[in-house]
């Protein structure tokens, strides 16, 4: 009888740092190797590899190209890993660029913090006193450009649905997760016939109601299912309508031809927003606003959707396969350099600027805000989950000033919230995915979520599916 043992080294009781070691028939397979995010302590934690001899890994499997799932892959070469990295064809297209971008960013931040030139910004609530520059620790680089290139050379692209042998008596199969282009659930299969066992990792799942992406696919059988719970304690508001809300902002802003600033994540949120704007444009509701996608990575994500239409919702997929470009419209402009980004500093009227990052904690979005947030004819459109106390959260909750490298700028721009833009499955979606298995899983393991979210999801799984449920801690072992 085959044996599968899971060992957890990340994303247990939190939503970053995904990393699970699978012991399967004498082989060791690492599923995801993500970055810990959200604080300086998390950055420091990311420097320390899990207590695993990475040189002995049989293979690494990556569910998708978000850095909380793949951001530490570049560490593998210096710890002796010489195997293959398996990912879907869509993720394999994105990963090399993500790794190169990460290496460049680490190098830039290292030198900025070493010489004290690191830019910084904060939002200030009414009555909150401005502060001095934060004391940012100089954090060593996790990996260099050469390491990212080494990893890129090891990537093996695997089409969705195709069973791929990665070792003697061990296979994998990817199932579309509906989260971002390339995102997949991964099924790891050991043995065959009566000795067969399998474990399924959901990866990050998307919504069944996405107008951009195809819905998640449920595998047929698993002895263990490891499911994410990012939104395990949340259910979507029934009346959420992002297109309606964005259209209302455009209608209100069109009178004074306002500049509209939209923070976004390069892979996922950016493509969602562009798609929503393309729909509004087709309805005649874009109101002649030019749209500037200020992120080379986001542009690459747009192009990946055309290259891998199997991840698109059915109508969009059919259009792409017929040679059309359903996500493009004449007012959409791709910006691919810092020079092009800075040219928008002089933009006065009639432009929608989509720029990173989604949490407003880094990237060109900070410069766009510094140049424009003090103008009454500017709108800042914020959507999706925002960490409490963070920049975007404060702006959504009444911050009246912003501080950029010591300079105080009053907030005169109007702040608009748009609900329903999350690329993550909510609790109902997660349950629907589990219910889609032909056979009830032998055990459900809930990770990649806060303890509150995991507990809420566990209650429904036990009640509605009658499955045993585990919520592992760091280093825990679970056997199939």
C-alpha cells in the first residue's frame, strides 16, 4: 500500500508562505515555496529555509505564480536543489519573469536600505501625528539573478488535465483553480490499482461567478484534500456589483474629467479591472477616459490570458480562439517603463491609472498618489481586502493626510470603495469545490488562512460533508 505523509512549513494560521513537504513512496516533493508577507518580521522569516534538506527533494510543484506561493523558489539552487520544478503551462510562462523581478527588487531594496534612500509613505488619520522615517532593517537578499535563471531552466510546463510522472510510482495532475492565469489545484498520485493513494492541494481557488476566468475544477477523488481558507470565514455580499460601482465612479467623475487612481495587484486584480472597464466601454459607459496599465508584470499577465485562453471564462475563451481581442479597447494603454510611468505625473484630466501595489505599500502607486492625492478632482478607487491599519485601509477609513518621505500632503481626493473584486473563493465557493468531488475526501486539511477563517470553514465541512478535518500547525505531520 502506498503511503503519503504531509509536513507543513508555511501558511498554517496565516495567508502567506505556502510550503508543504509531501513524503510519497520514499520520495520528497515540495508543494509551493512561498514568501511570508505583511511585515518586516515576515521578510526576515522568509530568509530562513524550512528545516528540510532541499538538495534531496525529488521535485517541486508550484500551484501558481503569486509570490506567497512561489516567491522563495530562487533560494533552491544555493541549497543544492538540482531537480525539476513542475507547473502548468500558464504558470510556467509567468514564473521566470516573477523570479527575475523579485531578484531585481531585492537588490534595489538592499542598496536603498544600506544607504538610507529607501522611499517611504504613510497615511495619517485625523489627529494622528506625522512620524519620522521608519527604521528599515537591511535585509539580506534571498537569491540573486543567477539563481532565478537557474530555477527558470528547471521549470517543466504541464498542460491542465494531463497526468505527468515525476518519479517512480508518483504522478501529478493539474486542475484549473480559476484564480489567476495558470493557477491550478494539484493532485499527487502514488501507486496504482488497490495500492493507489492521492492527495489534492487546492492552491488558491477563484470564484465560480468570475466573468473573466473559468470556474474552478474539482478533482474526482482524494484520500486527503488540503484546501486554502483565505476567505474561509467570509461570504460575498449578495448585492455586490463591481461594474455598477465602477460605472458610478466614472459617471460622477466625468463632469470634471477627473484623474482616477486604482491600486492593483499585477497578477489577478489588474486583469479583472481591465476586463470590467472593457465591458463598460462596450456599453458606452467608459465616458472617453483613457486607461493606463502602469505595470510591466500586469501587461505580461494580460498577454498570458491571450496565450493561455483555457483559463478564460467560456465566452472570452471562444472570442480569443476565434482570433479576437476581447480585453482590448482603443483607450487602453500599456506602460512598460518607469519613464512612461513618470510621464503620467503631468496627467491632469481624463485618465484612469491602474498601478501597483494593491495594498499601496510600494510601487508606482505611491508616486501617483503623492502627485495627485491633494487634488479635489482626483478619485482613488479601492477594492478587495485591505489589511487593517495599512495605507489603503486608512484611506478607506478617513485618513486626511499622507506623508511621503517626510512631506505632508493633504488628502483632498475622493475615496471610492468597490466591492466584489476579490480573486479568492469565498466560503460558499470553497464548499462548492469540495462538494464537486465524485467521492467525499477521506480527510480535509485546512491551511492558508487565519485560524478564524479555518475554524469557520471547518465547521461547515464537518456539518455538511461529514469529513474528518485537520488544521495543522507548523511542522505537523498528517498521514494518508
